[in-house]
């Protein structure tokens, strides 16, 4: 009986008319043919990388800006076009894209170099060889290629957090020994203050060119959403005001177009699940609440105790004050650790955790100068206020504060 009813459900689903033409257009993996509102950045990066088509080494590039500002999309778009021309003209060029946030790919220097070597068909065991030998395998593979290698390291700040910055120095210095090939590094980071913590010698060797991606404004996000919606949904499926509301939500999230696109997709999925013919403002509200809850609850339950303690400290300070500075949060955190029997981390490590929460989209930070007293960061929560009480309750249960 259950089998029959489940089969009936799937049969009915297949027979039902979908609101979507192409759902993939609203997925993070989609790369559009044209990158809207990034003409200046496209031209700047393309100009820096163009010498590769004359088999000359381009400058290393460091690209930074908030999450969802089109950095990765822009690079992939430019690289795809360069690869097409290189292929047509038999230009010796190899491109590697690696996301340093992925586990077991870039969490150690050994693993990253082993991962990069795999693009040349070299299989290196996950552990066991001396790091120098792994570098030699990678070096020999690059040299044998007799080409220019464009190495894109997305979320490069995550790599440095895990491995330290020596790896970047080592990678940039490989060119000094290469005779038949050359490497250019394109680093992408969501952390706008990332370079401030990098060793001076690494900074000078890595960042020959900087490109900053400013946040999109609400009108730009509306244009991006309209373009995606026209390809993703059937005509007259999206009700008036829906695009504008999604854009306003993203503008509130510091111009994160990725979040706006995700919100539109989830709204469409909710409408389709409810068997509605159109996507309405109510679907946006439901989707926003769903995404906020999923994000914060997933973070709360899966993070280590130290992370939970830092987040609880941030929420507690923000509940009682308009401003939350790193020093105040650290003082609260230390007292909390003593209360629950947790060994306090250093203030620098807590600052790193705060930065990781920012990368997750849980908080936003703003650097404030205090003159001769140095600088601090004002921290605000970027999640909906409606989920904060339950988040705090979950943290209390996890930290056994009841």
C-alpha cells in the first residue's frame, strides 16, 4: 500500500507542470555567459592575464571582497575565455582551479601540493612522503608541461589559516627554478583584511596586483535576479515585488548576490511543492526563514565547543548592547570558559574564530580605529532576529548552561 501511494506521488509529480525552465541557472555552480555589473573588474583582470596568450608570465593577482560579489564567477568567466583562445591557437596553457575551503584538499601543505599534482596525472598518497619530495613531484610535473600554469586558489585565506603563509612563498618561488614553464597565482578571498596578517616577504611575492570587488547595490542585484529568473522560470511565474524583495534581502546582507539567487530558488521550490502557480512574497518570507534557520542551526550544532562558546559570547553581548567589540567579547568568553570548565583560547585565536563566523555569513565585522589605542572590530549578527532566541537556547543546551 505504501509503495503504491509513494509511486502515485512520484507519478503525480512528473505529471505536474513545473514552474522552472532550468533550475541549474539558480545554483552556485552556474557560470553565466556575461557577468553583470563587473565590466571594470573583468577588464582589469583580463588585462593582467592577457600576456599569457603570448606565453609570457602574467602578474600574480589577489582578488578580494565580501561573499557574493562575483569574484569566483568573474575569474571562471575570464579563465574559460582564455582557455578557448589558447585552445584555438595551440597556445601552451594550463589552468587549475582549487577551492581551499574543501576538507582533505587544502588543510595541510602536503595535501594541497598533492592535490595540485593530481591535475598532471600524478597520484600521491594522502600521507607518507616527505613534503620536499611532494614539491619535487609537482615541480617536475609543471616543468614537463612546458607551458604557463594559471593557479586559482579560491578562499585562499582558509589555506593560510590552516597551513600558514610559507606555502604561498614556496609556490611563488618555484618560478625561480623553472626553465620551461611558469606559474601565476590568482588568489581569491572573502576576507577584506586578509593581507594585513600576511608576512611581508609573502605579501610582496604574491600580490603583484590587487583587485577589489565592492558589494552590489539593490538595483544591481535586481538586474542580476531578473536575468537569472528569465532563464530559470516560466513566463509570468514570478509575481510583482518578488525580485525587489529578494534584492532588498541581499542588500541587507552586504550586497551578497549569491544569497539573493539562493532565496529566489528556494522560494520557487516552496511554491512548486505547495502546488502554487506563481511565486509570491509569502514564499520569499518562508524561504528566508528556512534558509536562516538551516544556516544558523547547522553551524551551532556542528561546531566545536570553543566555537559555540565564542558565538554564545557574541549573541549575549549583542542582546545587551548595540555595539559588540572584540575585546568585550573576549572578556565574556573567558568568564564563560571558567564557568563551564573549558580552557580559554588566546585572544588571537578567538579573533580567528570570529573571522570564520564572518566567512560563514553568521556575523559581520567592521574595523574601527581607536587612534593611539589601536584598532578593534565592531561585530553584528547577520542572521534574522527571529532565530536568535532559539539559537541562544540551543547553545545553552550544547554548553550545558542550564
